[in-house]
C-alpha cells in the first residue's frame, strides 16, 4: 500500500463498460512527510468516497482490481482508505 494525496478528478465519457459508474481520481504519491515522490500522478479508482485534497491509501497492480466491485475490471490502481491521522518517527534521529 502507498500514501497519496488526491489532486484532481477524471471524467471519461467513453471507457470500458466495467468502469461505468466508477469514480476516478488523480492521485499524487507522497512520502511520509507529505512531499510528492518522484512518481508521476496516477489515475486511481475510488472505492471509499475520497475527495480532492484528501490524503489516501492506495494500492497498485493486480490487487487493485480486487478492491473494485468488479474484479475483472481493468483497474491498476485503487484508493482503499482515507487517512485521518498518520504518526511516524521515521527520519527523526
């Protein structure tokens, strides 16, 4: 699982039938310190009702389709949680 911040929304009027009704969001992967990682933003399918500006947990790869209602859908990244609080002593030395 990875941490990201939702930075935008996606509207696609033409898409695979299994994605009809799916909410798609643009998610920027970030580190523990909320700084954007070197990875480009990705399109994620929202499974938990996240919105722009929220810090989220997302998964990538074949496991992402299992988080979506239709596990045969062509989903490569899915938001599976909204982070309320994150406490970590990583890097404090």
